[in-house]
């Protein structure tokens, strides 16, 4: 509860900074982000990097992080609903809307390689804080059949928000750490269920 409230407060302040009134949970408008490609993961100056190791195979891990199993609310803080805006099959070029308790965003996919890599970027967001945002999930199969997951969140804040970056960054870093812990819990539960069914 405290985490969501803190993030929502940041959202409210950012919206006021841009002259947008209203409740932090109401999204009267969307802001366009600069479109980047997957090379932004190399170019970005600011990022969060999280590492997860699991006994699950890369295909299952991919299905979790791409939300093909519908488990996003279970591991990502504040996630409420995901809605596909393009028809299946999903892959490169697919568009999805993500509703969180503190913002709404539209994302599309630049890389979709099941069991290997998933890259998405934000194209629109109700929270006026970022000019560019990209997530890169890289999956490596281990010798024992499990997976090493590297999850990088790369971003560029808007110049007007950059002065707040030292304050904001630790809060969002905590959110992504909590998301990583949520992933670990989901992976552990799925592994136990797999053993039970075996």
C-alpha cells in the first residue's frame, strides 16, 4: 500500500509540473514517448538491471514475462489489467495497453523470440516523466535446463523531470526489485506445481 501511494504521489506531482490537474488515478490524457529501437539498451545512460535464476525452462519463463500466462498482476507491483490492441498471434509489432494503479501506458514489441529474448518499448504514457523507455528480457538456458533471466529497464527522463531524478530513481528501483521478487515467487510456485503434476 505504501509503495503504490508513494508512486502515485510522484505521478501526481509530475502531472502538476506539466499543468495537468485531477486525481493521480484518473488519466485525462496520454503523452507520446520518443520511439527507439532495441539498440537503446546499449545507448541508454540510465537503467535498472535485475537478475533471476530459476529451474523453469526458458519457454515457460518467456510466457511469464510476456504475460502469455496472465500472471502480471501476481508479480508486477500495481498492475491492474493488460489489454491487447492487436489480434493474435502476438509478436513483433503487437501493441498492448497496460493499466496500473498509478498510470496507463501503451507498449509495443520490438523483439519476440520465445525462450530467448523479449524487448518492448513504451509509446504512450499517462505519467509525463519519460521521453524514452524500453525493457529487455534476455533468457539463457542453463546446463541443468533452467534459465538465467536478465531484465534491463532502460529509460531517458524528460528534461523538466530530470531535476527530480535523484529522488525518483530509488523509489522506482525499489518497485523493480519488488517485481523481481514477485517473479521469483511466481517461478517457485510454477516449479512446485510442475513437480506435483509430474
